[in-house]
């Protein structure tokens, strides 16, 4: 991003403004949800929408979202395996043979994921633990820690404090979410 900016010297400001914007957007959505539904909010947000066309469209978007993410998340693993197999088998990375290899590898990966979901009891708890531990670590704590380490001498005191607080928040949320996923497995939405 920094290299693609019209003025790369504004990168630090852009990151800070982005964090503020995301926090405000999430806070606004949380406040709107509470004001709309209050204490009667259902565990699954889609159940609060009623029974109309908009709610059905929203439910289908929620259903289709993980399907598209699964393919996107699986792509780097599949590409790595495809290139490795092509190199080991001395296949060109173009043509019908490579396409067949790609289809076979991706089918095997999807089948393995399905087998894990079916055979591992309480797989939802495993996903909850991994999701809580990884989501906050990867999306909040790690980037903030890298930013602080890389740009510490160039940051103002206020920027250091805000980013340090974000780092602490990311770590606390990762720990609390992971502990909650283990101690309260039935509280999942």
C-alpha cells in the first residue's frame, strides 16, 4: 500500500485513520444492533431480521460467504501442492494434464476437510478456539506489533500509545475469546 500511495509519507497517518474508522464503524454497528433489538437479540443475527425478502437475501449472503471464503482460503494451499506435484512429476504448469492434476488435488483437499469435519467430535469448538486465537492475533495484534517495531522511532507519542493500546486489546481479545470458546462451548452462535 505504501508504495502505491500518491504520497507515501502519509502512510502512518493512513494506518491510524483506518484503525479509527474501523473501530467507529464496528462501534456504530454494535450500537445500531443494540438499539434495534436490545436484550431480545437472538444469538444468530439473521434470526432478528424477520421473515421478508431482505432477510432471505441476507441469509443467503451469510450462507454463501463461507463457501467463497473456503475456496479462497484453500487456494494458496492448493497452488503450493499443485506446483510441488508438477515439479516432482516434471509436468508443465499449463495444459490439460496440469488442469487434471489441479482438479484432483483440490478435490482431495475438499474431501479431507469434509472427513475432518465429520470425524472430529466437537469440531466447532476446535474452530472456535482457532478462530479466537488466530483472528485477533493475525488481524489486530500481529500487524500492530509489526507496525510498532518497524516505525517506533518515527511515531509520535500519541500514535505509540494508540497502537500499543490496540496491541494490548488484540492480545486480550485473543486470550478471552480462546478461553471463552473452551469454557463455554455451548454459547456459540
